[in-house]
């Protein structure tokens, strides 16, 4: 199928412009930020992404037993390692320096890893814009939406170094119109790949999965499980204890990150009060599944579906025993798309609150509980603004593809 690239670009001008802003901003930010704020010589290199990069290095070179180790501190599924593998392999082939920041001030291999990381994060801008177009959001308002989305995406990918969160959310959002339109196979593979990249997407799956007809359940289960099973089988076989501990216990660090109301209840699984976040995350998943099934069985419209997905992500913020600033991003990213459909004040208010919540999350705020309270209130407020039950949200209102004045191919992201 031949793609009319100029026409494709015009229809997606907002995410194209937003992507250009992130790429250009990163080119300036990464080499100069430390010098500007007086943090010393060297590039801005997120420590979390270096851990992921080291895990990808081990995965590429067949050292699968070292993928989940204290050195990498990886606690997500290996999907992102496959995405970063070409950049890691090329940096090795070119003999570029690859080491943790502080050991090498200007690690040249980082240039390739950073480029791959940003490239993995950008698709979520196009996924969000595609859903906004499907909702009938005007072109001008989609530019505003893209601007607000850039703030959160920058924080997740460039500042914190977690492209897996952005890529998984992109795959999840790309699957939404496929589920609504009954393209079950493609949606199932997208959902399976999203889960294999960052399992946090399970918080938003129920409202989509419940729409599948019963005859598709077995195939869906296979598509959800197969990518993860293929990727994690080798690490489990080579290092069962380390892999299981990382993926099941989900160790987190209250002395480094932010404590919450639930921190003292979390099991201690290591020195320096390292706690297991896994049990509390299972509670969030259970609550999200109940919410998704109850609402999803009514066949909600796209806007309400997005609101329920955002609420599912918000349950993690409510029940997380140790919070990190970027954990709140999926709530904001999904809720903003739904908030863009409606009165102008709704997107402006939601976008302003989302921006404040994102910026405040990175502030040097003393008092962990007050920090968590502000982040939680911000996430809940933006999520609330995303929910507007309308006539389009009647049962089975969007069981068939949404019709617009443009062609169906333009109406789907």
C-alpha cells in the first residue's frame, strides 16, 4: 500500500511538530543541562536508562542470566531490551564508550542509546493524536493537546529515561480503535506487545478485553501471553531467582524515592529498607479489573473508555507503596485525550493541572506524604476532567466504526 506522505504529515501535523520539539530540545538539553545548573561536566544521563541499557547489553550478548541483577536494577519485562538492542549492538561494533555516568563523563555510546530511547517514546504522541481525531477534536485543539503531552513525555523519556513506559502506552492506545472496530487479531497483538514492554498497561486492559466476543478469548489469551513468554523464558531459565524476584517482588527504594501511606505495610526484601511493591500493585490490578469489567460491559463510548483507562492507571498512584514522579504520567497522558473533546476550558484546565503535577513531581519537596498527596490530587483531578458521560457513551454506542465526514482510513490512527 502506497502512503501519501505529504497528506499523512498534514493530518498529523500536531504530533509531528511535538516530536520535532522533543528531538530538538533533547539535542540541546542533554549536552548542556549539567553545565547550566552547575552539576559539573558531562552529559545528562538518566541513571534508570543506563540500567536498562546495561540489561540490553547483557541480552544482546547472550548473558541472559545477568539481565535481572542488582547491576541493572531492571524490574520490567524485556520488550524494551529488544527495542534498544540495535543501538546497543551498534555502539559495541563501533567501540563507543559505554559506562555509567560518573565513570565516563562523555560516554559516546549514549548518543545512540538516547536516540533509540527518544524514538521509542515518540509514537505515543501519534497514538494520542489519532484518538483525538477519532473523537472529532479540531486541528487547533490537537496542537494544544500535543503541547501538553510533550511536557509529560519529556519528563518520562528525556528526564527519567523510561522509554518503555511511553512505548507500551503507545501500543495500548493504538489498540483502542482496533478493539472498538472489531479488529480483534491486530488489537490482541498490540496489547500483548504493550504488556511485554511494560506490564503496567494491565491496569487499563479490562475495559478493552471485556469487549472481545467469547469466540475470540482463546486467541486473545495466546496473543497476550506469547510475546512475554518468548522474551522472559531465557532469563528465567538462566537465573530463576533473580528474574522472579525482580518481576514478582518489584523492589523499590523508599530512601531514594517518595514514601506513601502504604510504605510501612510493604514487605522489606533487602537492605536499606528496600520494599516489595509487587503485592500492592496486584491490589491495584484487581481494582482496575473490576472497574474495567463493570464499565466495559456497558459498551462505553471512546471518551468514557479513555476515562476508565486513565482511572485504572490512577489506582496505581493511589496504592503505590513507593512513588516516583513519572508513575503519574499514564494517568495524565490518557486523560488529556478525553479532556480534549468538549469545552475549551476542560482541556485548558486538565492541561494546566497535568503540567503542574508533572513539574511538581520533580521538585525537591520535603515531606514525602505531602508530595504524594499533591501528586494524587493532581492525577485524580485530571482524571475526573476526562470523564464526561454523554449520549455517545450509551451501551454499544461505538460497537461499529465511528463515521465522520472524512474517510474511515483517516478516522483511525
